[in-house]
C-alpha cells in the first residue's frame, strides 16, 4: 500500500493494487501486534539503529539495504504519524520500548497490541484518499509473471471469487507478497504466506538470496489453546513486563545455553532463545506440551492490567489468569530474512520487476532485529513505488498475450483429483521435521527426498475443472506449486551453508565460519533452484 | 471419546441447498475454524470457507452462521455436540460457506 501511495505521489497515473485476500487484511502486517523499530526518539539516530541491525545480521546484511531500512524507515514512521496511525505517546514524544538487540528504547507501538491493524488501517485510509489513481482489487491470486524478451510486462492471475483466469499488463510490477511461514506446520502468519513472491521471481528469472535464513520466533504460544489471539502475543508482554522463561521443573535455563541471566528483564535474542528452548526440551526438561513455561505470576494484577488492559479480559475469556497461570511457549516460524535480490532502488535482476517488504532478501542478514520488519515493509514499499513511477514514465514494451499463454494454459488445465489440503499439510511437516531452526546434512537430504516424492504426487495439472468459485482444492494446488519451489530453495541453501550463523543452525557444523561470511544466491535452472 | 457433528451447508448459487454431515473427534480448545481446516485435510479438500489469519481474528474473513448466529469461525469454540454451519445469509454465495464480503469497490466486476 505504501508503494502504491508513493508511486502516485511520484507521478504514476494508474496503479493496480492486487491481493489474494481482502486488501490490507491478508498478510502479516495486519497481524503484527507489537512494535516497530525506528530512530525517532530524542538523541537517537538512524546510524545507531543501523549499527544494531548489522550486528544482529551476523555479517550478512547488505549494508546499503540495511541503511535504507533504518533511514527511510524512520521517515516513514514520522509520515505514518502525520497519517494518524496513533503511535502511543509518552511526554512530548513517542512511547517506546527497548527490544532485545537494540541499544536503546527504539520500538514504537500502538496500544493495546494494535500496531499492525493500526498501520494497515492508516495505509488503507491514505490509499483511499489518493482516489481513482489506485485501483484496488482483492481475491486476485497472481500465479505467474509474464516475461517478454527478458522483461516482466505483467502477470497472470486466478480470480478466486469466480475461478476465472486473468491477465494484467503492467509497465512496472512490484512483488510485495510477504514471507513463507506457511511452509511450516507451526507458523505465526496468515495462510497467504506461501512464499509466492519468491517463486514468482525465480520463475521470471530473478535471483534469490539467503533462503536458508528462516526466523523462528522462540516464544510462540503453545498451550493451553487460545482462540482469537495471535501466537506471537507474548513478546509485547515480555517487553513491558519482563516475565520469566522456565523449564519443565520451573527453573530458569537460558543461562545454561549461553544466555545472560535475565533477572526478570527481556534481553535474550531470538536465535539464542530458540536454541535454549529446543535444547532444554531435547534434554527432557521441557514443559508438558514440549516447550517452555512463561511466567508472569510475579507481576501484580494492577500492573498487568495497566500494561495490557482489554487483552487481560480476552485472556480471561480463554480461561487464563496470568497472576495464577503460566503458559507454554515454543519456537514457531515467523519471518524470512532471505528473499529476492534487489538493488537500492528495489530493482530485481529482471527489468520491469521490483520487490518490496519481507519478500526482499538481504537487509536483515542472518537474523532480524525485532521491530525491523514493519519498518522494512514501509521503507522498501516507498522506495519501490518511487522507482516504479520512474520506470513507467520511461515507457515499456506493449504487453503481448502470447507470452502469457503457458501460464494461462496451467489455469485452464484439468488434472486428477488429489487431496491438496493433505499434501500442503505433508509439506509443512517435512519442513518442520528437518528444515526447522536446527539442521543436519542427513535431515536436509531426507527433506529433499520427501519433497521430490511430494512433487511427483502433486503432478503437473491442478485438480478438477477451472471456473469454480472459491475452489480451495485447486487453489491449494497452485499454492503447492509455489511452496514446493520455495521449500526446495530453502533446502538447497541450507544444505550448502556448512556453518551455523544466526537463524541457520547446523548441528553438524556448529561453529560460525569466516569463510561463510557471504550471501548465497539462487537461480532457477531447468525448473530447479540452484546456487548461482 | 467425545465427538462433534458438523452439519455444513454445501453447494453454490442455484444448487439445491443441502447439509453434509461430518463427524470428528472433539478436541477441547479448538475453534470451529480449526475443525473446518482439519476436515479439509482428513475428509474433503473441496470444502469451501474463507479465512486468512488462522486464529488471530485479524483478517475478519471467517464470518459465517453457527446455529443461525453470525460468528467468526476462528473465535467460536468447537463443542462436543451437533453444530450447524451456514453461509452469511445477506451476502452473495460463492460456494459452501464462502460468500462475497469484499467491499464493492474492491471487487473485479
Ligand atoms: C503474528 C505476527 C506478528 C508480527 N509482529 C511484528 C512486529 O511487531 N513488528 C515487526 O516489525 N514485524 C512484525 N512481524 C513481521 C511483519 O509483520 C512482516 O514482516 C511484515 O508485515 C511484512 O509486510 P509485507 O508488506 O512485506 O507483507 P504482508 O503484510 O505479509 O502482505 C503480503 C500480502 O501479499 C498478498 N499475497 C501473497 N501472495 C500473493 C499472490 N500470489 N497474489 C496476490 N497477493 C498475494 C497477501 O495476501 C498479503 O496481503 C510480525 C509477523 C507476524 C506474522
Ligand atoms: S481467520 Fe482471520 S478473522 Fe478469523
């Protein structure tokens, strides 16, 4: 949405904003409940934020992209404030919290646990204010990009609500499809995060990077079952209230795995916390459901209520009283550091194709700092929108429907019935079992073989007949086509990187190696992702 | 072992309405959406309903009728009894439990 707004601001006369679900509701942004990192506080400077981002990225950040994230991101946060997003205030400035890995309080938020919905709503209102220059169309699932003479000239899509195939002509195309969390059985984002953008870019001839770096969020909610709440919700609780992470015997344990004693504060980075919880569970000291306990029982009820107001009532409706009950948490797939390779104008290697948001690789290196993802989505959206407007003004070749024929043929194909929902579940279990935060050569080989078997079962054509409204079985097939390619990319990259760094931990290569302080680019050759 | 019996309205516009009956093991704490997603994997991948955010109640797509009352499937708890699910009555039917809920200016017409 930021890209669309900026494109019009920079002179584009006509922007088409497509989403496979409802506009502004289908992705991770609307689900983000926590905080946004930006150097907007007194005495802070984007260069300090950059230094922290580079440290967290363990040598793999693209420094130019990381700098844009921090510098342009701060401008976007201030602009969002003028757009009345409602950042919480303290005194004359923004209220902010210090998240792990940041050198100071730098993470702004909208109370209570409303950051993402508020950001989406503010952007949506701006998109609407722009008026007719931005046409919004929901329920359009882009399945392929159209390439003519090495340049992207548009896209082919499925109109979910009718089952019709569509073509879209565009002098500039921006991929802003978010991450790949749906590849994993336990994930925090929406069902639309199948990694479509990575697969679309690969097939169009673009390069991906750092696909091995999937961030697992250490304290995803595990038990008791909660409904109507985001599984990441315990993070803001920890920012505001500290909380204690305990093993099955109710003992603190992060120190045992290399962390500092937290003493009721929240200071452990995500990769270390994921490691500590996984190892503690492996050692047989996990909580009953196979995670760790998180306890706020030492925090007085009045303090809980002051910090989280209505959320305390939502918890009560789920039968949880934090003054009395601990909850169980465990690592959950959350974000993807890798993605499409772009330059500082968000251009991919393919002319006419730009990328923005989480779909971009490289800004966060091997590990993302908490709060950097929304900043990245806003900043890169703005940059991509400006560049798209510039490219449109330059002119582009006319769309030739002949180039769209193979992609249209796929949407018209009629394949045998298969249980695509079960196949999606199988892919998720393959990835969770062997391509989670901890990997080995043996496990990765097992995953590669299982994915190859799955690919054969998925077959060449979507099941059933085209043209049916809201046909989830066929839609799952189209998603599987993308998910398989993306899963294979993660496995290829994770197999190649024989070291441990940030979010990629190889149990058979536990050390970080100086020789590996480089990015791993991937391209598609004869339909197979290979190291470039 | 307690079970839930879901009576789910099936079919598209113009088709004679029918309710398919699915019996599934009751898992305490599950939402109705969890059960529908489970059914697609175990029984019928063609069952149509809307959702995006799973259980976060952020996308607001999963509205339907439970025993005649409008609910979000992701916040309605599954219970060990007969439960009837129908599409929203005041919206155009797409198929099964899915209806057209996008704002009119965001549709492809
Ligand atoms: C639960 C949760 C909490 C989070 N909390 C925070 C936080 O507090 N702070 C922070 O900085 N980050 C947070 N993150 C991460 C952050 O929300 C995301 O990285 C960021 O919002 C991504 O924004 P985006 O615009 O790139 O993609 P998204 O907001 O994910 O949007 C992508 C859109 O693309 C659409 N799409 C996908 N594929 C297709 C296709 N083929 N055709 C058409 N449309 C398609 C989707 O429907 C979706 O609407 C959180 C993530 C989750 C899941
Ligand atoms: S699934 Fe998103 S609100 Fe229910």
